[in-house]
C-alpha cells in the first residue's frame, strides 16, 4: 500500500502503539492528544499488562522495559485453594508485567516521537468529514484551530470517544454490578518477587499487584451498597482496610500503609462499539471498554492497535484494511468480552463455581490452561473444551456444574 496520511485521536496506550507501528511501516502519522503534558497518565488502572501483549509492548519500547516494570504472573486464590503454575506455560509468553501508567504512558509517547510521529499535545479533534476517500479533520487548541487532511482516521480517544459521538457510533452498554477502588500501599509484607494475587471473596474480589518500586497496588471490586457506605464515611480507607482484613490470602494492610487517595469507579459499565464505522477505525477503549476487574484494558489496547497496523500491511486499500481489521477485532476479542461482561453481573451459581474451581485446582494441566485463559493467551472455547474433556475423562461432573464463559483474569469459571 502507498504511504498514507494518518490522523489518530488519542495518545494513550492504543493511540501511541498504532502510531508507532504505522510510522515504522512508512506512513505519515499525526497523533492528536487533548492533554497538554507529555507526562500525563491514566491514574485509574491496574497497571497490569497481560502476557498476551508483553511481547508487543517490548517491540514498541525495546530498550529498558524490563528494568522499569515488575515481571509477574497470576496467582489465583479460590475457595478450593491456590492456583499457581508459576507462569503461563505458553509459547507466546510466560509472564505478565506490572508497569505503572505514570511510566508507561510517557514512555510510549516518547517512543512515538522517536519513531517520527508528529505529536500534537493540548489539542482536541472537534470535527471530522469524510468525502471521496479523504478525511478533513479540525483540531482545536487553547487559542486556535487548524484543519488536517488524512487518508485514514483512527479513534483511540477512550471510552467516552469524541469521534464516536461525531460519527454516530453509539456504544452498547452492559451493566457492571460492582464498584472499584484502587489504592497504593507501602510496606506490604511478602510481595517481593511474588506473583500478583487475584482473590475470590464471595461476590467480591481483591487483587494485589507488586510494583517495581516495592509498593503494591490494592484493587478491590465490591458490591455497590458497600461502596456507597465507604464513600459516605469520613475515613473510607479505614473501612477498606477492615474489608481487606477479611479477605483470605491478602497480606495485612492497615490504613497507615495506604499512600495517596483511594481512586474509585462508582459505576463502570462495559461499552462495545463497532471497531469500524463510517470509514473510521476504533481501537482500544474507544472500541471496547470492559470491567476493570478483567485487567485487559492495556493489553487489548495494544493488541487492537497491532491488528489495525497488521491489516494495513497486508491490504491493497484502506477499505480492505478496515474490513480486515473489523473481522480480526471480532475474532480476537468477542468471546473474551462476552465472558467479562457476564462476570460483571452478580448471581452465578456459587455451587457450580465451587465445583469448577475444585476441578481446576485438582488438575495441574487444567490449572495451566486456566492461567493461559486469564492471560488472554487462548480463547475461552479452548479452556471450556479442556474442562469438558476432564469431566468426561474422570466423570466428576456434579449436579448443576456448568462451564460458563467467565474469562476475566480472576474469574469464577
């Protein structure tokens, strides 16, 4: 394909990744970012990079990534016990990364600039018109506006995408019945060199991510009634710590160990848009925003950017590339998304979940397969088949036991 002029709205993970990959392929890329500071970053995040995206990220930032991140893997704590294969045992990747967004976001923007991407900070895309195969977009800064021409327009502007609104690409909304809290903790015992803990706690969940600086990120997903009580309290961190003390397998965390505010999502529905609409490609959260409990935001953002760049590289035209990207996006993400959306609801059979968890815990091969699923290294159907084969082989299916599509990285399968 000839050299294209590409305009990408949004210079976070998806936008920067797409910009770097397209620029390396020889395209002229302009990256428009509303935030004015190159060091701006997303605060509400697990900072967890799924193993399915670690290799891609390393290719974008080839120097020093491992020294800036904490190499990790999932350790799943269930009522049946600990599921820990020590890694993902998959040819694609054997570890995940804990990488704070305050490091990742500026790192990717710097890599984009180094690749030759034109980065427009402090500017917002405010209008877009597509006619005769060419885009005309208007971007506004604090004191002026300018027009740009492009052969390809890419929306990487997040879950509240301006381009989705301008081009009338509405999102399908799926409810999330839990609220989320994120707080950094210092002095947590036993986290050095440990995996990242994903803990089932009844209808709620707790996650503990060791960070490169020796701290840990505590991420909690609680019933909205509990969250409302915490938010109404004068000292919500004390209530959060009291709750954490009841979660089996969590190290002791006291209010004085919590550093900074407890960030939260009171409500965070999953949003699903068409990955291609009106001749525009939607990547990252602009296409698919999922329950933060799934921990797939950064990984899916990187992978969707890569899918778009790959499709451009194997197509004869922009229209062909967009069609290929849309198909690839659905093939890679749709089944995972359906499971994550299901997990955002409360009410699955506890009895069935306990039986499936016990089954996984009893079989090392099934544990490895489950960890590959939670690391997004395999599709849900592959794990489901493994469970069914195990049930058939040993005739351990009990009354009411089922295999759901629950697939988030701490899911109750």
